[in-house]
């Protein structure tokens, strides 16, 4: 029987617990709010209750002292009742997350609808939502303050144009042949290209490599854990990706990116407008079913030429790649 993670013993600081139990992109859009919480409560121990597999990235959010694995909302936050000074709901505004926060019996609760808290708003960017929440509670946050630490582990390749071919759901998949056309165009422009993705994306990445004439050594999909992957993005010259956590990592590190959106609206999930980022989609044909098996028409409306034109507009000069073995 697997032991349920619990809060480590007190280190003497007041306890602040944050609930945000979703995926990588969901964690990274909450970073501006986490920055504000750290500034406001410098003497508290900040615990983030979030998805277990995100632990390597939580380590890069230096505002957080403790990562407490929280598998969704179907069990309590494993913190003893009554020991929490401040409880923060960065997960949602529904009864499921609210009940988990209330069960902590914290001295102060920060959330939507809580005392002095804002009402939940639809059609607002997620970074703005969570930064606005803590701001309304007297903790000024900049929604574009998205930076996280660069991993200590060296990138297996630095200076590459990273093409991220994966996504959790088919609705965000972009055709393999179009990715291959983009890779060929990047190579023709002098870029060294590597292909990234998760363990489920290896087949897609290999297909892109074959069509584009890349060696299999360029396929990093399925080979990198989260911190080594973050290191590759942080050291990249450019990222081309669909709307995934990879795009949010590029925002966090200020890496020029071209992000293709399908079912999710970029108005809610897109990169900071002030950064070196380009969003491509067609809102007029968006179906909006994020769990669909087939690609959303909004992402299929984007062509390889559109992506390469966006790359040219960013003015990213090809870099000489440096492999870890060369250091």
C-alpha cells in the first residue's frame, strides 16, 4: 500500500498552504501569484499541494518551500487541521476545492468569494485571474511576472531550435507532415533542430524526423525528465510548439516562441504579449472541445508557411548548438 504524502514536521515558521493540483501549464500560470505570496509572507513556510509528477518543476519555483503531492481533489490535503495560518485556493472556485481549503481551518483564507476576495470571472486570462486574486487580497502581483529558476542540470543541447511535437489530447495535435515542413524550413534557415515531447510522443517525433530528413539523434522526445527538458527550453534559441506546458516554459525563460492554439483560447492561456512570442490560430473555426481525439479546426487552419513566417518575424538568428558532451 502506497503511503499518502503528508506535510513534513514544522520548522517553526507559520504555515501557508496553496492548492493548485493540475498540470504543468496550470502550475506555471499561477507563478505570478506565487511570487506575490512569497513577497507578502517572507517568513512563512509555503507548501504547494499539486500533482506529484510536477515535483521537478516545483523545485524551480523558488517561492515554494514544500511540495505536497495532491492527486486531484478526491482526497483531503494531508495537513493537520488547525496548523495552517494562511490557506490559498489557486485551483478554482467550486465546492470541491473550496471544501478542501475549508477543511484546513486556516486562520486566513485567500480565494474567490472569500472575505475581501473577488468574484470568479469568465473570459479572463489565467495568469490575470490568479494574479488578480492575490492582488484583491492585498498582495500586488504582476501577471507577466512568470520567471522560474533555470535547472542546475546542464541542457543536453543549447542553442537549438526546439520543435515540441506532443500534446496530452488529440485536439491539440498538429499534423506530422506540417511539423516536418517547419523543420525543413528551420534547417534551411541555418537552425539546428531537436524534437521534444513526452513518452507518448516518441512515435510522432520519429515520424517528423524521418519526413524532415533528421537523424534520430535529434529526437529527444521520451528521453528527458522534466528538469532536463526545462533546461533544453531555457537554453534554446527558439521554441515551436502547440499549446502545452512547453509554451509556458518558454514564457518563463523569455525564449522566443511560436505557439499554435487549437481548442483553448489564447486569450486565456497565451504567452505574455510583451514577450518574444507569436500565437497562431483561427478563432473563427474553433470547436473548443479540449478532450476531442481529432485536431481542432483552429489549429488545422495554421499552415507550415504561417509558422515559418512567424519565425522570420521574430528575427531569431541561428545559434551554434552546444551539446553537453562538448562542455
